[in-house]
């Protein structure tokens, strides 16, 4: 590319639902944070999954307390996806998932032992085209990811130290880029320090990386976001993540990545009694809302959606109605930790 692109603006400005324009997608919602809730919402979007299925989730640093509970994922895979494989990549930073050997040890510590886990960049990288991007023409991803026919993006929605929030977009954009080349392309200027790219430009690079992967799998890709144990820090922080102060909300799913991530953000902004203020501060301070506006510019989905309440006869509800009964005085259950005990 001849001249350096210019990043967009206003990643710190929330656009209310009523101010958005364009088509709508369907997003399903349940407050049932349990194995049963996860299976119920999976059934609403799973018809697009065929052939060899990959499940992309954040398996977490060693003993991280906030990741999706293993019993939920185990139940989902055993009952719905017995031939599926969890996919991951090694990390860019040095930690308990930096090398394949370390990563394998961490997977065992965290209990991801009930189905195959493919560290897709263990045997090298490949490139996927980025159609319509301004930062990238291609993105480096784990080589073995291309062996799968379908992708279930199973995301723990939470805050993120640099991205503001981590939804399906971050789960794929960072999580499918390989640990040495792709993640470096997203995070680091050639002459800068490791984390030199931030704010709007970072959000745009993440989104372009995501687009490469979902264009590869389309239309055999669907998205589930679990809004539980939402620290303002990513699961990359492991046990060092900031304490959870944002109330648990529920599980959302869609065939539209923008719609499902935008719906989660809307639920955060609509939490009663200021329950979402910590997450809102994290998102806006990092200009993380640029993830949403740029996904729309790239044609990756719709920021308008019809929210279907699976707990109440598939009623159509607003984000405010979805969270109106969330307790503003909510405190995390002390058992709402590593193994997800007693959290239903």
C-alpha cells in the first residue's frame, strides 16, 4: 500500500440503538447461565455448522478464574458436538501459553482435557486474504485452522486491557491470528514497542483480522457470547485480572458477529443502577467502540438487531428490557470462580 492509512475516530462515543440505521439481524438471549442455557441458545444458531467443526474459545491463562466454565463446554460438546475440536493459538506475550509445550500444560491445568484441543499455529502459519481492508491485504493465522469446515465462536464477553472489550470480534481477530506473526502485525509498529498500536487503529486491525477468518468459514460460522464474570480485564490476565464488579447478564447468540457484540455492549450500557459503569469506562477509555463501527464499515454485519427472549416465549425485547431485573447491588458469588461451581 502506497501511503499509510488513517484510523477512524469516535471509538469512545457510544451510538444508541435508535440512532443506528440499516438492516437488522436476529440475536437470541437467555438469562440462563448454565449448561442448559448454553445448549438452548446453541440450538438456535447451530444449523449452519457442518462437516469438521472447530470451536474457538479463550482457554485462559493457568487458573484464570473468569473463563467459561469447563463443565458447560464439556456438556455442550458431549451432547451437541461430539466430533468437534477446540482451537487456540499461542500467545504473543510470554506467559503460560507462549510456547506449544507451555500451552499444553496450561490446557491440562485448566481442565480442557475432555476433547481434542488444536493449537493451530503449532506447526506453522498460513495467510488468509483480507477483503476490503485498509491495514492488511492478508492476515497470518494458525496453519491447521484451514483444515476445518465450520466455526463455532464461543466467547466469554468481558473487558480488555487494550481492546476495551473482548467479544466475538476479539476472540477471532486476536485469537485466530498466530502467536508470532499475526498478533505482531495487529499490535506492533515495525519500530515500536510490543504494544505500540492502540485505540482506533488497534480496533480496526483486530476487525480486519477477524474478517479474514470469517470470510474463510462463511456461511458456516456462528457466535455465542456469555456475559458472566465480566472483569474489565481479559482472560489473558489470569488470576491477576481485576475483580469482577459488573453483574452477570446472560448468554447471547447470532449468525451476525456485529449484531451479537453490539447487543452485548447495549446490555452493558443499559444495566440498571450504574451496574455497567466499570465496563463502560474501560470500553470508552480504550476507544473500543471502534470495533463496532469499523465492522459495520467493512460489511461484516448489522448494528441493528431483533433481540429474541428465549426465556419468555421468544418475545421481542429491547436491551433495557433484557436487563431491567438485574440487581444493581449484585455481588459475585464466592463460588463463581475457577470451576464454575454453584453458578446456574
